[in-house]
């Protein structure tokens, strides 16, 4: 089948690049897209980098993947969008758009009659997610975020969809796999799940990192995901994972009630026991019990 998005078109065996215009009300966004229509029929996989501005690893890895993959290597169709939130990416912003101060990854699937960020989210869903068989949303730690690499997915109550989400997350090849217990909320992968499409979030790197080795880590992960989905065959580019995945339950975050410098009792990646303080304050916060079975129930993570 011919792959068509807006004015961009790729027949089987063709790769097409270009920009499409998204009407955001007060302005227009030029959204870069690469369509890779494989020589053989198969799944349609959508990959978006740059949902958050200031998270550059996904932008770089998606761009490199689009340049490396050729149609004769692909089974099915790939839709790659390296900068899914152009105003935020090109403005170097962290999690919000400079147009309206809204975090797009809290408002999916968006509103075509809403503000600029809601319109951008709605455009992405209408043009990219519609017709997708799987969705991958790479992120990274911005300049203010100490992160360890991890994969996120959701439990939806649909056993078949949950199994696909988990299998995709494990195929990434990262040790830490964090799952939420519902598909509620405005995160991209949760909203895509509500369309009954398997979807995952992939976090790679931290502190605005643009190191080539970090990009390579994500690129390797994307190759593994595409191989798992049947979109590419095994090759020297599909490197086996070097760690076993460990599942964790996402429980939330803790926000300080006061401004100032805070010095944690543990560093990112340390394991802590339930009830252990995570850092000094006037009312000392304690770490929730977040480790999921089969790991010991009293353990949790500061990631």
C-alpha cells in the first residue's frame, strides 16, 4: 500500500522526506517527517522524537535511524518524526512550549480547537497515530533531570494490549522497565493505548546529554524494537541486550513545599527501604514502596 500523510507520499520500496504544516491557531508549525515504505507488507510503526524540547537524544537518534534504514530493509511502514513539537524543540525549551507554556505530554490526544499545544497534539494523533500498529516515543533527561535509562508502559485492562506493551518494553534492552497501572492521563503512550495501539516511552540519557555514545544506545534500542515488531530482519545492527529487564511500578513523585537547594540522602539509582528518608526537610519525606513482585516487597527505587 502507498503510505500517504498530508502531501507526503511513499509507494512500496520508497523513502520520502519533507515537512508538513500544522495549524496551531496563532502560528504554523513545520513538522519534519520521513516515510519509509518497505518492500514487503508488515506493521506500521510510528517513532516521534522531540515531543519535549531540550531532550535531544531522541531527536538525534530518530534522525539517524531515518537516514540509515532503506526500504528494502523494512517490512511494513515506518513513520519517523524527529521533532514532533517543533516550537519547543527549536526554542530549546524543556518540557513546555514557548507558545503557551503547556507541556504537550500532559494533553494528548489534544484538541484541534484548543490552544497551540493542544492543536499540536491533536495534529500528531490525526496524522501520525491514525493507522499505526505500534508507537515508540523516545525521551531523555533534560538539563534539570538526573535519570537512569528506563522504559515506560501502561497496564490498560486489555490483556492482549498489556502483553504487547510489556513485550515491546522488554525488547528495548534496558534494565529498568517502569509500568503504570492505568492508561489514564495525557502522556503520549497512554493516550495511544486508549486507541488500542501498543505504545511505549523510552528514556535515554540525562542532563541535556547529546553524547554520541548515548545516541548510539538509543539507536541500538530502536533497532531491537523494530526487530521485535517484525519491521526489520535480524542483522549486525540488531544487537542483543546485555541486561535482563526488571519491572517496577510507577507510583508518582515528590515535590518540595519550599524553594531552595536540596541535598538527597541517596543518589540516583540507589535502592532504599520503605520508610527511609530520601532527603532532609522540615517535614521529612519518605520513599514509597514501589518495587513490584517478584523482587522483595520492601525495596524501592529513587529513579
